[in-house]
C-alpha cells in the first residue's frame, strides 16, 4: 500500500552549492584586490617611495666652509662651520641637496656631501698677504707646484714638479692640500725632496 520513499540525497546538492559559494567568493576577492591595486597610491606610500631615494642626511649634519685660492688649493687649514642642515633637507636626494645648496650659497662651491658633513669652499683672491715673502707647496692639476709670494701676497709659480699628489701617503696629501708654507726656497726644496723619496 504505501510505498516506501527513499530519503532525498542532500549530499550532492550541498557539495555543489558549497562549490559555487567558494568559487564566487574567490572571484569577488580577486576583483576587490584588483581594484585596490589599480587605485592611486596614498600619500604615505608616495612619501615612503621618496624616502627610499633620499640621501638620508643626519639631523646633526654640519656645513663647513673652506677658503681656496683661485687655483683650488686651501688657503687656511681651519675651516669655519656655517651651521647644521635644515630639517627640510633630511629626506631629500643628493641632487635636491645640491640644488638647495647652490641656491642658498651661490658664491660657494660644493666640495663634498656625506651624511654627516657637507663641505663648501669659497674662492679667495690670489693675493694672500699672510704669505708675503714666503714659499708654498700647493697642488696644481694633481701635481705639486712650488710657488713664491711677493711682498703684496701675489703668487708666482716657480716650478712645476713631477710628484703626483695621489702617489704620496694620505697624511702628506692632506698637508699639501692645505698648502705647505715655508720661509725660504731651500726649505721648500728640502720638503719637496722628502715628499719625492
């Protein structure tokens, strides 16, 4: 009389429904992710990109000034400190720092920029009264030259040597770059001989 019905098999439709939900959820997440990637970067991200290229100056980076003769040799061995870099330069690139310094100090040359020190130089006139009637060993085109200063401090080349600056020990190079000043020509030649040996 009564037929016995077999229970409905729920397994197959549930598996199919679960598969459809998982697949549609994956598509939804994929579309959302793609839209996020297409959006322009936020200000924070552009700031991070900018700091990746920055030179990373130290906040205590000092700016020093040397005086050089028109040929490029140092006149005074003691530089003067101009100050500390402004905070606005801390996240700038090396080129942006150079541009800033060129605009702020148009009459000075940029010798070197490191993370802790910026060295500028300013050309002084050839006449150096502090060296009147003295002799000097200075660098000219990578070689050491012997110069004489007259009573007015005007410099005159006496002899170009064949001694290359970079062939000398570092301590001697630094001494010559500052300019070795002696009282007599004999003293200058004896210093030259000591450099050449």
